[in-house]
């Protein structure tokens, strides 16, 4: 029997993902949660009470250096993530880290180079985008069921990130010192990863409009829309916001020369539809939530796929995001 992978969770800042890891650790899996660290003893107490954790600490290094930890899952804010990832890699650990993985491309490059030198897997959670790129949808595109894909449209109007489950107020996501950007890239970075995987293509140029629509005093933007042109010709329009109210529109369309794939939970539930000259019919795609949240990185660890670093995909997503913000600042199209 293969050895169970020991996981150490460092930080609860990105609690959406951190709590998903803790919750899934309760089910019998090929990995076990060895220890959890967070700077807040109060947050640790709340999580321990709910999930009956065995080992918690406010000392990050204690978890990173724990002899039974093979994979460090870093869920601190982006600014602090750089230091956590660096320490974990130097300790010879594999790492799954928060998205975005760094405050700059220079920082991302340094971490990737260190991971490859240490021959350890470095992976960021924005790559859940490609994990959710359904194989049947990809086959539909490559087999020409909608002809040549020429356009992609996505709109997602969500609310401000919560500082903790069920709470409202400022959070590290809205602090420009702790995160490199706000609403647009917060969710669009998953979409960038999904599109690159679905199309097996790269973004060529970017134009964007980004600003504060609902929260003028916010340190980062609450609204963004970007137009991305891929090398193969497809044009993607991605609108992501934190300006949503009680109703959060969320829909995606992939338009081809012979048909359209339309995903709209409000109109069709979780069932996408395919519209062609033959009519409209439901598409049966797999759920994006199949398996555990750590499954993609655990597979890489078992396979020993540290070179080239999986984080190079996250670096590419980050580069596109930074290009969008540059385009918004300058009012000009940016070429990658």
C-alpha cells in the first residue's frame, strides 16, 4: 500500500479553501491532515471546535518542519505566502499555495526556480480552473460540434469576500498590501486557467476596464471586464465583480461558427445546453466538484512531476492578469 501523504495546513486567511481542506480530511483518504497553523488562536479554536483537529499551533515553522508533513498547503494572504512557500521548499516539502501565488511575476519566478532546484512540486489553487475543464466539453470543442470556437463570454457578479464564514467587513482580499489585485482577477484567474486548458492556446493581447463601481473607498477595484484575444483567434470577454447584491448573475457562453454552449444556472440549473441548427439540447457534463480539492496536486506529488514546475501554469495566469491591469491603467491594449 502506498504511503499516506502527510499534509500540513499553514494559514486560514483564505478560509474558503482552508476549511474545504479541513472538512475533506475527515473522510478516509490517501492523505492525512497532520497539523494546522494560524496566527490567530481564536480562529484555530473555532476550527478545532467544529472539526476536532488533533494538532494546532500559531507557529508556521512548526508545521512546515514537522517530519510527518510531506505537503504544505499555504492559505495565508498572498504577501505572506511568498515567505511560507520559500521556507517550505527549502525544508524539502511539496507545496500547494493560495492564489494568486505572488505579488509580482518576479516573486513567482523566484519560487518556481527554487521548486525546480529542490525537485519539489509547487502548485497554486488557481489551477482548479483547469481541473474543472470538463473533458467532454473539451472533446465537443475539438470535434467541431459548434464549429470553430470564435468567442467566449462570461459574467459573474459576486459580493465582497467575507473575512470569515458568515461574517462581513474588510478582509485581506480588499487590502492592497496583502493582495496584488481585487475583484476582477479574484475569480477571473480560474477562468484564465480553464480557458487555456480547454483551448490549448495562449492569450495574445489584452484590453480591460477596471474600477470601483459600488465601493468607491475600496483600496482595490470591485469591478472589471477584460477582452482577451487568443493566438488561435478566439476572443474572450470576461466580466468579474464584487458588486453583486441579493442576486448574483453568473453565466458563460462559448460561441462557435455552428453553435453555442450556454451555461446559466439561473436559466438552466446546473445543466448546460448546446444550441445548433438541429435544435437545443442539454449537455451532460461532469460536476466541477468531483473528488477532493487537493486531488490535482496529490496526483502530481505521487508522480513526482516537479519539472517543469506545475506553477509555471499559474505564472502564465498571473502574467495575463497583470497585463489586464496594465491595460486598464494605460487605456491601451497590452500584448503578451
